[in-house]
């Protein structure tokens, strides 16, 4: 037994062992060996050999095994969701929705990798008519994935499934807050792919993550805070290792005057408070046009007030998984209230570790930390605006640019396109995260690159261009044997091709 006192939800690393605990009861969920630099080097070396075998299986072979992995997870789904509740405190209903979305992405990547990445003919050039053109996307080799704790299967799967479907081997470091969950589904992969260590898992804290970044992997995919993402990008710059960074957000929802207010209130309630607000794409700010502000707020308060917070599997909102996050949530609430904001639900008394009860804040200054910084908790600011144009301006007044939502009819799609975000849901919230065909990612402080969809598959593969001579050159442009007549012909062709004024 560890000599270090176990604090509920706080992982302990001692004597080369990581101990994970329940965030409510403090019960030990699992213990795992901590990987050091030598362990990482061995894992990457093994992954190189395994990756060559995995690539030779081809799209069909990988598809078959990835779909078997999805089936193995699906058949034991209650076991997984119970573990997600035990280790992260997530209500079982939330865990079920998360796992279902993860399996959607796993299946989509497996089924679409050939179509997106395969070798295909490309249109050539008149100036090089003697050459045919080909394009394919080849795997990097070994991808290092660093996952988060808040969505411990859905978010990593956005990298794992797509990297594997593209033909890479993967070395995966899950969050130290949720290692048991990750270990569970990696074991299911090993059951369906026992031949080679194509997907390996390593455990530890920040030092292990840093060792993975420096281990010689061919690409790093990270999900977590913007501050850590910048450090990873700086470290990878030393070796020009490409990175995929999925970082934070401060997502906004716009409610226009012609919105269905019942639907908007319901979606805002869920989009802001699901998983106790511990989502990078949580709705943290709502901008509501003046004519419908009071009615929307009344409906929203009514819905939020009915939610139940607790540590049991059937609660609407569970605990804050990462205890240190509670101080940030409390600081944001205090700053908003001390600067003239009002709590119409919750408030300072909402913070009851390890829980934070839903809090809706109004009349909050736009330079308050509750508006400008990612809160990552069950809080929401609701701001009255004169019109939709003001709503867009305020929604975009952030360094983040991840997701967002718009509720309305006549102008909803136009407003969605004007939001500076990687994804926007119209008359819904967070729906883009569950669609395998759509890319997921942001701009600014929200990160670089995309997971999910065709863009997510290409994120884990290098474009490879090939030209092949198919006939003698009619116009010898790629040789020193050109004659003055040849050059004259080239000039005529160029003028003909680019004759547009």
C-alpha cells in the first residue's frame, strides 16, 4: 500500500507505480507500472516492427480487425461504462453516450480508410502530357497519442482509430487520472490483434508524456490544455516532428429571435452541463437577442434547476474528475459575482467538492474570467445582446475557436458560418462530435489539425505524389536538349492556356 495518502481522484505515482482512485470515495481503481524513457524507447522500437506488419495487412485486413475491436467493446459495454463511472465519476448514461460515439468513429475510420487514402489517378498537365499522375496517403509509421481524462475513450479514439486505420502503429499514453479505462479497451484490441504490439499503452504522468514526445515517434497527437499543447509543439519543433493538438475552448451559443426557445433551452442545458461541463466543446457562453432573452432564461433556469448532482451511477451530473479544476471553477464564479454578475442558479455555494452544482451567471462583464478563460465546469454565462450581429461579434471575441451553436431559423446557417470556430451546430449542441464523417478541431488557442472524418484519416498519413512517364515528350520541356523552336512552342502554349484577362 502506498505511503502517500490517497486523496479521492488524485493519482499517486510512487515507487514506479501509478495508483488511480475514484474521485468521490477514494477507492483504488487500479495500479499500473510507470513508463520511463527506456520503456518508451523499447515501445517505439517494437511499434516500428509491428507497424510494418500492420501496414502489410492492407486496408481490408486492418478494417476487419478494427471492426472486430469495435465488436469486442460493444459486447462488453456495461463493463466499460461501470469502469468509467468508477474511475472518472461519470454517470453511466453519460458514459454510454460517450462510448457509443467512440465506436461510431472507430467503425467510420475502418470502413472509409481505403476510399480516402488509397492510390488514385489524378488529372495531369498539358505541359507534361507525357506523364500520368498518381496520389496516395502513406502512414507515418509510429504515432504517439497522449489522451485526456474527461472523455477517456471518445477523445483518444479520434486519434487511435484514425491512426490505426491509416496503417500506423500507436504508442498511447492515457491521462494519469483515467488509466484503467484506457487499459481496458487497449486489452480488447490485443485480444483481436494478438500477433504484434500494434497498439501499446504506457502509463505515467507528465514526465512519461514528455518521454513519449522525445521517443522518436513520427507524429504526436495530443489532447489537453493549450499551455501543455504549446510545450509539446515546442519540443517537437526540435526534431520537426509533426503534431496534432486538440486543446481548449470557450464555446458560445447564439439564440436568435426566431429560435424555438424550448429546444434552445434544452440543448443549452445539455450542451453546457453534460459531463458536469468537463468538455472542451461545452457551451460556456450564451448570447441571446433581447426580444427573447427573458423567456429563454426562464426556460433554461427551469430545466437546469431539475438536474440532480451526485456520485451515484444514475445522477445527472457527477463529480469534478480532476480535483484541481474545482479551484478554477470557484475562481471564475467569484470573479463574475464580485464584478456585478448575478447567479440565477447556483453561485458560490454551488462549489461543494468533489461536486460543483450547475451555475448560471447573468450580467457578467465581458472581460471577466468567466467569459475569457476556459472554465471546464458546470457553469454558463448568459448575456443579452441587441441583435444577432452583436452576438456573433461577442462569440468571436476570444482567443479560442473550437465549437459553437446557433438556434434560429431564417439566419441560423448564415450565423453559424460567421462564427470563428472549427465546428458549429445549428439547432443542436455538440452534435458534430458524434459524426464520423465530419472533422473535429479548432483554430487559435484551440489547437492545430483535425481528428475525425476524411481530414482525420489524412492527418495520420503523408501525401505521396507520383508521376509516371507514359509516352515520349511532344514538347521537350524537361531536358537540356530543348531547341529554340521548342521554347517558342512552350511560349505559345502558355499564352493559350493563360489567355484570360
